[in-house]
């Protein structure tokens, strides 16, 4: 069946990156694909630039434009939210499938309960689907890859301070501040990045509620403060409130924290860190930044809980520590001291672990997904 992939988000996030490399894997398997994107979005140029004969890109202003475009009985695969009205329009007429990019523990299931089949990006996400009321779940976790093809302009060894905030123009405060932010940025001295002496923990991530960096640093900032050689470099941006909350949590180490904003191509940054630091786990679905860091040879410090237990091999590709909310950071202190003392594990010495996140392994998982869809009679649900 021709696959109609839908992602109508306006801005680039983890699900959009995933949509890009998933679409490439579908095309590599010979699958015919139509990709429906938001007409206001500008983040799909990479796929457009490498246009495939099997791929048709369709820009729409609303998901309700799509049902009238679809042929007979189609295979629909969503990445990201669609409206209940869209689901009502296609349910029973088409095979409705989609990815769950967020664990459903503590979240409303929404329209996914009405899907014919739901895919999870990790075993952790899959484990939350059934209890949330999603009955039809594909059993194999698709995981992910380190995909750097989305970065335009090639790698650069020079990084300058960028905007730390992503403005939500629906809010009056953010809209007003967004008008003045370019001027402030232009007038402020633009520091060029260089690694400081000592031990560097790097963060390469959006700063927001899913990552919970503010809650993490409420517990670990006092511990880092007692180790004067430890520095923090943060590459990413977030909503004003999220960034402000993180800065408050980091006050005990404010003189050793630098915010660099989002970078056009962060790939060369990972080599500047001793370790990449993850956020807290329970709202996280997979962590593409964790996969990227390991593939590039930089180990990770992460909480010893799903989904990080699926992506980090303790002692080989990084170190796992107990959730600091449970022990006030005692185990983090132990792991941090071990990391500082060395030796540092090299993720590249764990090829079997990293092989799970290779293009070949991901393409094979996608091929199995396509084979499964082919076994579903055209007039039936799974």
C-alpha cells in the first residue's frame, strides 16, 4: 500500500527529525511515500533537496484537507498530533497507524486509542501504551539513529553565542520580547566558543518540560558546586519560563555555566565535552542527542531508568546513576567523581551496542514494519 505520512508541526523538533530519517528508511525499502507537511513549516528542505521518485511532498494548511486527497483505501502513518475530526474522517475507510513519540505515563492518550496500529520509538514508550488504553500496538521498538543530514551548511569548528529563547508568539510577553531580541543579540558581544580548562559536561538539547533540566539541577547543582573544576556548557534553546527556571536551579554554579543557544550544526560540539548530560527520564521517549553523542565517541551521564537504560550501556558508553530526586544526588556524586577520575569509557569500543542505532539496523526494522503492514488485508484492521 502507498504510505501517506503526516507531520504537520511548524517547527523542527525530535519527532520531525525522526520523520525525516524514517521517511528515508521507507524509501530505501522501496516503499512509495507521500509526506504531508504544514504549509507554514520550513524544516523539510533537506528531504526536498534529495527528492526521491517514490516521495511526493504535499503541503496543507489543515489535516482536514488530507482525507479528500487520499485514494480508495490508503495506509496513513502519523508523526505528531492530528485532530479528532481527521480521525473521524478516515477511521474505517483507511488503515490508520502512527508513531507515539512520547511516553503516555501521566499523559492523555487522545486519538491514539482509535488507531488501527501504533508504533513506539522505544520499549519504554511501548510499555506505556497498553495501560493508557491503546489496544493495537506494534511489538518491536523502532529506536532511532544519529542523523546529521538535517544540518545545512556543513560542520564548523567555530560556534558563537546564539539565541537561548524560542518565542511563543501566541503569548503577549513572548511576542513583544521577540521583537527586541534580534536587536539585543546584535548589540551584545558575540562570544566564540572555546572549551575551558577542567572537566566539561555538555547539554545539547531543547530546554523544556520534557527534559526537566531544572528539576535535575535543583539536586545536582550543589554537588557540582563542591567540585570547582566542573563546567557546564548548554547548547539549545527553550521557552522563556523553562530557561528562567533552569537558570534559577543553576544558581549555585552560575559562574561555571554558559548558555550558547541553538546551533545550526552541533555535530562537532560533542568532541568538546568530557560527557554529555541527559535530563530526567520519565517524560523522555528515546533521546536522539544521547544516540548522537555515543556515535561520535562522547560518553553519556544519564539516570538509570528507561528509556536511558535502552540507549546507554553502563560502564561502556557512559555511566548511569540513580535518580537524584530519590537520594538527593548521592549516586550522581559517586558517578561524577568516577567520571572525573577516569578513565573515560569510549562508546566506540562497544560496537554491538552502537549497532542498534546504525542506519542498517534501523532500515531493517522499518522493512519488518512494512512486511507486517503487507500482511493486513486491505479491508481489515490488524
